[in-house]
C-alpha cells in the first residue's frame, strides 16, 4: 500500500530532525518550511540550496558560516536529493508545492 502524503511528510520530517545537530538551531524552521511546504527560505539558505557557494558565504551569519561543513553533511544525508544542488532543482522543488494539481 502506498504511503499517504501525511506519512511521507512525517518520514521526511524525521529524516530532517536526525541531522539537526549539524546545522544552527535558528535554521530548523526555515529548512522544514522549505522541504515540507515549498516555502522559500532566506537568501543564505536559497543560495546554499542552489549550490551557489560564493553567494551563500556572502550572506551567511556567523553561525551559518561556521556550519558550512555541517550544512553539506546535512544536505547529503538528510535532505531529499531533488530539493537542492542547483537553481533548477530549487525551482522544481517550489513547483511541486505550487502546481495547479495541488489546489
């Protein structure tokens, strides 16, 4: 039997939370809103998700700047692979939640 949307969201949230020790606490809500609801994050996280390292470093606060290795580990081990890695992946991720079929 296929998983329901609620079961998928719960499983995904669990995977995110398993890696929360790798990233700053104040970013947990933004990453949950992005992954689970397709809500755009701030400029730092959007740059990081889009694999724009220079932009991410320029926009990072001191906590996130120190956590860049943790962010890489978090993305690789705890994020849906199609949700990050390029601007196209990020745009496609937003589209999943804002498509006409979802209304």
